[in-house]
C-alpha cells in the first residue's frame, strides 16, 4: 500500500504588535517559524505570503492555512466582509482584506478567526483546555481579548466575543487614570492592558516590581472581569495568557480575589475548593496562538 503524504499546514498568529507564522502539524512538529513586527497591512501580509511561499518550496504545497488575527474582524464566511479587519484601534488596519490577500496568493482552504479564539482552540487541542467542552482563553498584554470555547465549538454570535471591552467598576478616587481605549476610554482594556499600565505609570509593566501599586489595580480589574465571565458563560476553566496575564506573581492574587468577589454564589468545588486549577496559565505557554492557528487550518479541511 502506498504511503499517503502527511498534510502540512500553515498557521498565522496575527497580533497587533507582532505576527508569528509557522508550518507544521502540531507542538511536536513545527517545520519552520518566523516572527516579525506588525506594520502596515501591505507590508505585513507580504511577509506572510513570502514566508509560506518559501516553505512550499521546502515542504511542498500546504494543505490549508489558519489565520488567528487581532480584531475586531469578520469571521462569518457568508458575510460580504468576511476576512476583513473591522474598525480597530490599530492604525491603518481598518477594512484591511487580509484573507483576500492570502486567497490571491494560495489556492487552498483558509480558516479565519480571532487570535484569542485561535489560542482557545490550541489550548483545547493540546493545552489546558483538553477534555473540556466550555472554557475561556483570555489574553492580557498590549490589548485584552478573550476567546470562548462553548459546548464543543468556538463562540461567534453577531461577530465574536469582545471580552476586553466590558465595563468595570472604576473608582476614580483610587485610580484617576482615564483609560486608553479610543472607543470606551475606561473599559477593561482601557484600564488594565499593557498600554494602560505604561500610560498610567510612565513605565512598561515589565519594569515594575511585584510590590508596585500597579499590580493592586491589575488584580482588582482582572478579578472583576473573570467573575463576570464566570457568571455569564459558566466556563469549566479560565486560561489566563498574555504578557501581563502570565506574570507569576499575579496568578495567586487573582485566584483569591476572584473567589472572594463571587462570595460563594457559584456553588462549585472548582471555585470553592480548587481555584488554583480553575484559573490557570496556558498549557502551551506563548505558543497557544500560533498552534491554535495550525488547529484552525486542520479544521478547514473537509475530513477534519
């Protein structure tokens, strides 16, 4: 019997700060990877296309490409603006037809979703979402976003979840900072993102020691947000990623504060007795997004 060649997939994690592209089949099989700065849509997508064209000369034609991208975006294949970036805080990217650019270069299936939905899919396939049918992946970094895997599939709805833009209690006596979101000022992202930390304290979060008052605010805002998600989506687990979200000194404080805020209302041992396994860091570390993009690519094929 002839051996069937194993399909090779392309994955794109499109972030507001950087893009990560890879080809392979999963965590144990990454054939090539590249990272580069997110500039203009034309320049950035040209780098994406060139990378995959080069890899096709090395490994043969890709079976499909998965694109997990920052947003807001249109993930509905039936929509006239499917594959477009919608009005976004990222300058120059509003109305960019990023999937159209890929389709003009590659005659293969292309899957498109948010970066955080992609990361959630990666965690479900290979990370800390394995075995669960409803959970959340939240990233807190330059911006804040959340992907939801609900009853066995990624949640979309009207467009897709925007967990970074929920309103939060904002005590302006304790925190007079007005927020950085160009749409909502002091929403979750406006108050607690990496950009908000830098604007508020005139230093990047990476430069602030663990006992800095910035982290008291972060714990409060993140915990309120997580409690809201626990009430509304009833996730079996919350995975907390991103450069800020993965700071080790924040996790136990967030676990305790979120449980205190819920105050026994959600009567589940997962929260009452096992909170350290309820709010966790990604099992795939910083690779959740690009591996999730590979998982999206695999799902784009009919047999998957």
